[in-house]
C-alpha cells in the first residue's frame, strides 16, 4: 500500500439501474476483488451470488451460544439443586434432565439470542458512529434512486488510477475518491 | 381437463388396485383378530388410517395457512395439496367410519362403548365412575354423530377450498383469491377444533381414563410435520418427470426445510410439555398413561415402549432437529429427502406410541393388567395398512392431476411462486 493510499478509503461510483449495478457487481467479483461493497436502496434478489458473498458466519455463533446456554443451565440446576443444597421436591430426583428442562431450554434460547445479537455486531463491526462514505454527497441518494459500488483501498488489487478506470469500464458514473 | 395431462397421471388405477388389495388383507387380519376378541388387528387400521388422516389434515391446515398469509412461495406447491385433499374423507370412510359402526370393532377398540368390558380394577365399564362422569361426551350416540361430523365437515371445507381455486384456472378472476382468503380465515379455527375432537375420539379415547388438554395441539404438530414430509417427498418425485419438473427450485426446498425445522421443534415442545406437566403434577389418573409406556407392571423394569419413546426423543426430534439446523440440509434435495423420510417413519412410531400400549386386564397379576407389547407380528399389518392407505391417497392425487391444472396457472401470485427466491 503506497503512502498516498493511507488516507484513502476507496473509490466509489454510481449506477442508475439495478440491472447495471448487478452486472457490474458480477464483473468486480470475477476480477477477484474481496474488499468492496454494493449499496442499493432496496434488496436486489441474487445480489449475494452476484457479489460472490459467502453465507453469514453468524449462525455458528448462535449454535455456540445455544450449546453454552444448555450447558450453563445444566450446571446451574445441578449446582443449586443437587450439589450446593440438595432438596427433595415432590419425590423427584435431585437432578435429572426432566424437571429443570424449562430452565435448560430458556438458557439455550437466551444464550443463542446473545450469540446471534452480539455475533451480528461483531461481524458487522458495530457499533460504528461514522463511515467515510457519509461524506459523499451522492451517498444520500443511495437510499432513494441510486446504486453504488465502492472498491476499498484495503483490497490488495486496489490502485487509485486503475480502480477508477476499472469502474469506468463497468459503466459507473460520478467516480469519486473517498477519503478517510 | 388439463391441457397436457402429466405422464404420471395414467398410473392412478395401479395405485388404487394395489391400495385396495392391501386394505383387503389388512381388513382380513383385523376381522380375524376381532374374532379372537383381540383389539390389535383392528388397531392396525386405526394406525394406518390415522397416519394419512393426520398427513391430510396437515395439508389442509397448510393450504389455509398459506392462503391467509398470502404466502408468495406457496401457489405451485399448494395446487398439489388441493389435488390430494379429497382423499381425507375417503380414508375416514374406509377405516374409522366402518369400525365405529360395526359393534364388534367399536367395542374392541373403544372399550368404553362395551358396558360388559372388565377393567383392571375388576369392575365393568358400566360401573366405572370415571366413565359416568364423562358420559355426556363419551356416549355412543354422540360419538357416532361426531364421526359423521368429521367426514361431512372436512369434505365440505375441502370442497369450498378447491372449487374457487379450480374456477380461477378458467375464468382468470382474482376475486377467487380474496374469497379463498376469507374461507381460510374462517376455516382455520373451526378446523382446529374439529381436528382436536378427531384426535380425542380416534386416539385419546382408546384409553378413556386418561386425558390431556393439549392432545389436539400434539396432533396438529404431528399433522403438520407429516404433511411437510409428504410435501418434500411428493414434490421431489414430481420434480423428476412430474408436473413440477423445472418448476421446483432451491428456494422452495429451503422454505419447506425451514418449516420442517420449526414444526420439529414445535412437536418436541408440545410432546415434552404434555409429559412434563403430567410428570410434575403426578396424578395417578394421568401418570398411568406414561407408566405403561415405560414399565412392565409385572417386574417394574423397563418395557419395550421405553425403547420406542427413546426413539421418539432421539430419532424423531434430536436427529431431524440437528440436521435441519444446517443450511445445506434444507437446500440439497437428497439431504432434505432423507430428513423427510426420517420424519415420515417417526410419525408412524409416534402413532404406535400413542395408540398401541394399553392395559389388558389380566386377573391374578399384581396390578391386574399387562401392557400390550410393541414387538408383535401386527407391526407388519400396521405397515401394510399405512402403505395401503398411502397407495389410495397417491391414486386419488394422480387421478385428480389428470382432471385439473397441475399448477394454478392464473393465480395472481403464480409468477412470484415460480420465481421464488430465498
């Protein structure tokens, strides 16, 4: 990364039609870019595949949270009812998987929800109070009638002039350098 | 008449004859068994019929639920449901209705209809205070009236759901969709009460001392699971040279897989809650139902039904649940088919678990009764009954597919359904 790029977030361009941005996204994907993004006013079906995005890793943290919750629930009910203060309730065993099941189940759900909620925060890199794209005047139109592709400087393929030419070849207009 | 009948449609007669032949054999064994005052033979017809009644009631509920929620993915698949639904009253007419009408079968299966039947306590049914208290509901006249009601009500509801849908194929009017929306909204609560009563009468009343207020919800959960498994298996076959060839896509499989996961959890939630509440309350009138499904009354050790219940926990809940968590299970046709088959088998095991164990009065034993075992040659008759009714259901589906459009070509959401995307 050259010294000039250090203050550069990336290069952005806009499109007017969903079909244009869709085709452009496929070409950026096929060129091997990994650090880049598409901004659209509404979800475009098939954009995930057009961008070559993998499945979200969040479900793995959900599963991890769920398993952690189940084990926590087991330990909690076992420690309190069978170990620390053994208590006979209704002639039932001190600990079995049946009577505390609501607790195990609720702990599973709670921790799985934590895994999901904080997982998406982690993978979305939230909280984040500002983003360099917010400085672009045309970025506001991305929530209205404009589509945008941003090639980011952190991608190994990034070079300011070549990236601008690449976006031009894709048919993008309003090609702008985004500064950090 | 469909413009291009599916090549599969012409096979309906083969399935019908195979189904009728299988049922003739099942009825023969049932009559033999009834001749020896054994309820197990007639029970095979209950198991086989209820397997398909449950599946078809699930399809009926899914038909109405997708109508009410305007599900965009549903129309291409829902037409197959609409084609198969009339099998529901026919399965009832071939099984539950004649068994309720023939006194010998009725007395063997529904013991409370036989006043002379000796209970494990040594009393007759006529002298049973528990039955006396319930007799406003459990009396033969009302019972037969309810059985007739199920046939009439479900036939009428299915007719009301099919007619506007098929009319739309020719007159291309969107108002049919609005009308079906209203019929479904009104039909869901009435069908929910009816399927609850059907579960009470056909399954819970087989051990009439026992009661569970959530039994109808359990039956609904089982029905939807079986219906989704049937849908996955049927649509897979129909996408290989049938009328869904080139139409069924990955997103349709994904949505069916997600629903299968949801209802696997729901079934486990309801089944476990029923067990859990009875376990915690510990009232003998309720716990005996689970006790005979775990312990041998002669020895106090675990009986065969304990293994069956463990299969339900691990094979019917945990394995489908864990496999369906994975995205690829829901989109790869072969994997989804495998899970659907597992659920189909599990549904039969769940029906066995709910219908077969009962207290057989045996004077001189410590508890006054023995429990009907799981492993008997009648399991083969049960399977034959499931296959026989299944062949009739498939025959009726194929026959209908040659007489109506096999996808709702003028449904307002047909393009959304065909191009359905995750």
